């Protein structure tokens, strides 16, 4: 049962975390997966099948844009995702909501 609750809780924050990781620079999918794993202390272990639908949805909502890199030497072209101005604004709003929700949860759980 623990996995069910953990999965539900994680699902609700993935858009926010992906936008946050893209705030500093454009990244390709595998790079996002690795950073999410490392920065979360392995709490978030995303698979391609989880990340790419998120990226496509964020792209449809015009919160991120994608572009292909040029192949250099033996390096293959990669599709990089970059946060847009609308994505930056959305992330700012999401962070305010997240703070309010997490503060509310903390107040209840500390009782």
C-alpha cells in the first residue's frame, strides 16, 4: 500500500520539478532524469515513459520549447527542452501554491 500513496504524491509534483530543473538551462531528457535522481536523493527515479509525456504536455501548454542540437563528432543530435517565459511565470505561481499546500500539510501532520 505504501507504493500506491508514494506514487500518487509524486505524480502531483512532477511538472513543477521538471520546470524547476529547466529554469537554469536547457536540458535533454536523459539529463533531466539523471538530475532528478541525483538532486532528489533517488526519491524520483523517472523512466522515459513517465518523463516524455510530461515534456510533451508542457510543450503543448507552451511552458517549454524543444530544439534539436547539431551532431558534433561522434555525438548524436539531442532534443533539448527549455523553459519559456510563460513556463517561468507558471513555475513562480506553482511554487506559491506548493508552499501553501506543504505548509498546510505540515501544520496538520505536526498535531
